[in-house]
């Protein structure tokens, strides 16, 4: 089974059109979250529990690390901000990692 392709879009607000800039092969078969920050794409695979740091131009994997979800939780997505990688899990839990994969802590995003 071939891996999915990640497409990068540029939204042109003036013309309300989307232009396909290119596509790269997804680093895993079960990507459940994708973010951009610090010059990289951050892709989380919800089955292998692997965070991939991907070159957005070439699609090369720069590095990766294992994310260990809390007992009974599944990975649901990821985000990037303030030089921190955020990995969301079931029940509104968010785990924080440095750009090198070091665990920084967690918080609840429940409202």
C-alpha cells in the first residue's frame, strides 16, 4: 500500500483560489496531525506514535522520535508554536515537546 501524499496549498485571499504548490510523500501511513513551524513540517502518526520532522521542500525526514501517549489515550493531532511542538491526545490532553523531542510537560485543553 503506497503512502499518502501531503499537499501544500497557498490560499490567495484576493482571488479566493487555492494553488497547489507541490506535494511530498507522507512519512507514515497514519498521519493524524500536520503542523508547520521552525522551517519544518511536523507530522504525527497515530498508529506508530512517531513524530516526524520533515523538510517541506524535499519531503526528507530530518529526524523523528517516539511519542508515548498516556495510558489509554490515542494521538489525535499536533501543532507548533513558540518553538514548542504540541501533541494532542484523547480527552483534550496536550503534551509539549521541544524541537529536539524532549518532553516538556502537559496540560488539559478541556473547556
